[in-house]
C-alpha cells in the first residue's frame, strides 16, 4: 500500500469548505508541496474525510443527459454555478462574477440556454419564448436526465 499524499487533512478540509476548486487544490499542492495530484485523488480524500459532495443536481436547470464532449462548455458551467448559488452552496467570488456577467448577457439578449446533444457545439443561446421559457433554459420537449440526485 502506498502512503497518502494528503499532507495536512485540516488544510484540505479548510480549502474544500472555502469552495476552492479541484484545479486550484491541484495547483496549490504542486506549488506548496511539489506533489502532483489528480481529480480522483481529491475526490478520494473528500470521501475519506467524510466531506459532502459539492455537485448540486438541479434537473430544472439541466434536464438533459449531457454528453462527455459537452461537459466543459461555458454555458453548462454557468448553469451548474447557478444551481450551486440557488442551493445556497458556496461559490468562489471569481465564479460568481462570471455568473453575474453571464446572467446579465442573457437578460440583455432575452436569451436562454439550449442543448442539442447531436451537434458538435452542443450548447447555444437562443431567444426566450415568451410564456414558455420561464427560467434560464429553453424548456426541452423531452427530459433526458433522471430526476434524482447522485450520491
């Protein structure tokens, strides 16, 4: 069995609680301890330390089963950030600024997010349909995501 790379559990718990991103934690471990860790390592530490998952599942904002090639799109990231904000979960200040700018852009354009899984781009901003698209997304004809949250 190999030794854990977790140098200071209290530090990790603090960072995680402050809402530091996995990427930030990975970079900080490389800078501070000269250790390279990955997303899986951080996820394992979170589980081992009994910390709650950060992901917030909001099937009203993301009612689609999103293909892997579309999961890093800015539109999806903003919808996930808004889901976290609505759930009262911590959102890093820089991410909150991005979200505010994105929401302002949607309002200015009277647009909503739309997902087309069978396209290369996947995500689009489209004009809001009055009386139909009441939130941040184009109401889909078919919900492809299960309504429950993963644990």
